[in-house]
C-alpha cells in the first residue's frame, strides 16, 4: 500500500507480516468490501485487510508452522506434540475436519493427534 505521494506507507509495511501470517490480503481502502477491516493512520485510511475464510485458516496456520519448523512430517514426536499444542491454542480443532487435516499434515494418524490432545489436557488438569 502506498501513501498519497506514491511511496510505501510505513504502517502498511508494519502490519504486512501479521496479515500474511493469518492468510489475509491487503487491498486499497477504496477496494474494501463490507467485511474487510479498514486500518487507519492518523485518521486516514491506509489499508484494508481482507480476512481469510475460516476453512482456509487452518491451511495458513499449518503453512506458517512449516515455515518455522521445517517439513512437519519430519519432526520428532515432541515437536509434533508442540505443533498440536499450538494448533489447539489457536482453535484449529474447532474447524470441521481439523483433526484429519492436522494428522495428514504431520504424517500421523487421527488417533495419534487425539492422543497428543488428551495428553496435553491431562497435563493441564494435573497442574
């Protein structure tokens, strides 16, 4: 996004990593739709953020985790448990077929993902 002088706006540059991480799209405020979020700086609209569809959010979360940790199927058991914990905290398992999608991405069975979730919940309850 650019400012009135045609140069990139620093606010748009600052929020871009966040928008990318959540799978959103940045558009000019004039192109904003009713459900886009228009962000302003000093009272002037700078950028509109088009949020991803909920169904696409899990794919974006998995892609982000793969960028951070490397190929998910190649992770060890502890790292996969950590990934499942992060995904649970971010609500990944409230999405329809979330467990199946995560299991496939990690290269494990649904049963294994449920075991990781149960182990995490048991550890939380024991504290």
